[in-house]
C-alpha cells in the first residue's frame, strides 16, 4: 500500500485572509463544504484575530456556524490571544493554532509582540485548551527568510519550534512565509529543528512565491515529514508579509505526491471542483 502523506487544507484561512475582495460568508461556506467532501481530515477555516488587523476573517464565527461538518474532520482556527481562544471555543472549532515567528521583525509586524512576549501570550491559551481537551497546533513563520530581517538562522527556528513542541502543541508547522526557501535552506533548517522535535510532530507550510514549494516539499519528505499545508487553487498570501504569494496549491501537491507514489486520501475530482471554486473566488473584480 502506498504510504500516506496528509495535506492540511489552508485555503479558507491562509488563502482567504489575503484576498482583497470582501468575500461573502456564503461563498466561504460553500468552499469549506466542497473541501469536506474531498476527504481532508483537517481544514483551517477561521481566524479569531483582530478585525482591524485582518478584516477578511471577521466572519469566522459565522463560517464555523454555517458549514456542514463531516465526521472525523477537524475544522481549525487561529487564536492569537485569549480573546481569540474564547471566540474559537464558542464557535466550536475542533482545534486551534497559536502562531509565532522565528524572526523578531515578523513577530512584531504580525502579532505586535517580541518572540519572548509571544511565548507569554501562548501560555494561557495552551493551558486553557489543555483543560478542555482541545488540540493545539503551533506555527513558526519565516523559517528560512524574513521580509524584515533577511535570512533566518536555522537555530532560531529550532528554538521556537522546540518551545511550541514542549508547551504541548501536537504538531509544529514550519512556515516559509514569503516563499524564498530553497531545498538547501529548507534542509539546513530541518536539520536544526529535527535535533529538538521529531519528524512526526512537524509539518511543512510553504508559500510558493518563487515556485520552489514542491521542491521544498520533496526535500522535507527526505527528512521524514509527512504532513504539508497547502491552499486549494493556490489562494492567498500573508497580510503582514509584503509580496508573499499563496500557499502552494493543494492540487499541485496532491499531483506531485501521487506521482511520487504516496497516497493523500483525497478525491482528485472533488479537489478539482474545489480548486475551480477557489479560482473563481479570487478572479472576481474588486468591489
Ligand atoms: P494589538 O493591537 O497589539 O492588541 O494586536 P490589542 O490587544 O491592543 O488589540 C487591538 C484591537 O484589537 C483592540 O480593539 C482589541 O479589542 C482587538 P480596540 O480596543 O482598538 O477596538 N482585539 C481583538 N478583536 C477580535 N479578536 C481578537 C482580538 N484581540 C484583540 N482575538 C493582535 C495584537 C494579536 C490581536 C493583532 O496583532 C492581530 O490580530 N494579529 C493577527 C495578524 C494575522 O492574523 N496575521 C495573519 C495570520 S499568521 C499567518 O498567516 C502565517 C501562517 O500562515 C504561517 C506562515 O505562513 O508563516 C500561520
Ligand atoms: Mg501561511
């Protein structure tokens, strides 16, 4: 049997958080419902951040309320602070994610905190989640390059990843936020991180700005990673990373993994329908 690699679908969150058009909630719900039919086990659909910072995610509670939940699928939400955590719990997110950075410049720009301050903010969120048995995922941004500070030292990534792992994140997702990583810099970063966090607790989250995300996924497969974040239709970017393109397209990752002999468990036809929906959402003119 082909060995399994999981794609964690990011389109409704990482994708749509960066679309210029204010996308109607019903369109977001239709996209999530199509993705649920494609066979994903985890879909990030919401972000309980400040609407002043990311207005595109202001309807997150309505999205979680409106989707048709499939058994066995986790609908995930970003939570930057306790207020976000409370919003996610009230909206019945199945898991939450805290997000930090390996570089100080991006940490300040994205969450208005130093890395040390972000660790302090995460602690009560993780404790509260543990109390109610809610799984917590952790992100590290700028794992190879930062739009403000330049190249990121691999040891800086290892330090943040180790922290997230030790406080209890069930998985740490390594973000090439601006898509500048190469197989060489990804490899150097992974070698540092793997000294502290095992491969089965790591995921690759690669934006495709330079068209190297698939090559970076292959380099990561060589280091034992078996979970990759991707956004259907290549939706998105990051509002606090100027010039960043979307996550690598889910359908491209599915195609490459299948060619390499891995199984993703996804239905390629339904995935193609979701990719069409996503592309139509982004190609509509700005209102
Ligand atoms: P702040 O301005 O330092 O905090 O923002 P604050 O506590 O002073 O709050 C500012 C305002 O936001 C206040 O409103 C708060 O009430 C409100 P005001 O009093 O001015 O009217 N507020 C909230 N509202 C709703 N929900 C909340 C919330 N918290 C505060 N949870 C904060 C700090 C963290 C809130 C802000 O910086 C923020 O929301 N940042 C999020 C930025 C973001 O979402 N970035 C994109 C996601 S990360 C990403 O894409 C990277 C990733 O994909 C991995 C990768 O690719 O690298 C994960
Ligand atoms: Mg991202």
